[in-house]
């Protein structure tokens, strides 16, 4: 059983969406995987995902409303097989924190020419969340297939 961890900065928008998309795929394809998400920062510890992340996920039949933000721990580097950073800043922070390089992947490398999955708050309004969701959905699907989790 593979264990995948999605990591962004605060764990309230991008990584919870990635977790929801991956869990939804696991359910649909009857995959035996463990999926979680966290942030490199602890700014939102215990908070639920932001309203627009919940909204875009729900519009795609995924419920992330019960997720709660948490910060990455050193134990995560041991217990997860695949650790996925959502952008280059997350990748650098994870390496500085001691993440094993062989476990670390950038989500955008699975379908978006290694692009960062941008923080949706840098876009105007809800359209940024839609754009980010579609990018995450494509990359998570490709990650799961490429890493032979299917």
C-alpha cells in the first residue's frame, strides 16, 4: 500500500484539493492507498480548507470540508512513500526540513511541464480556484498512474 502526502504552504487550499482528488480516484478505482495533506507552515493549524477550495471540490463531487490543516512533521518523511510539493518554494522548504530527495516530487511534473501549481489567491476571484483545481486533477491522475499505484 502506497502512502502519498501532498504539501503546500498553509494546507488550506491546494494540498487539501489534491488530497480530495486523490482519495476520490482511490475510491473510484478501488485503490489501496493512504493519502494525506499538510503545509510547510503551521499558520492555519486545525483550520478547515478555505471556502473557495471547499466550493470547487464540492462542484466536482468531492467533499473536503472535514479536513483540518496541519504542519508537516519529521515523522512524515519516514511514514510516507511519496511526498508531493505543489510548488518550487514548497520543494525547497521540504528539502531544507530533511525530506529524502528520492521521495520528493513536484506535482506539476506530472502533466504541466514541471510548472508550479499556483496559489489560487494570486488570481482574481473564483476563477483561480477553478484553474488550480483542473491543474491538480490532471497532475494527481497522472501521478497515480505513473507511480503505478493503479
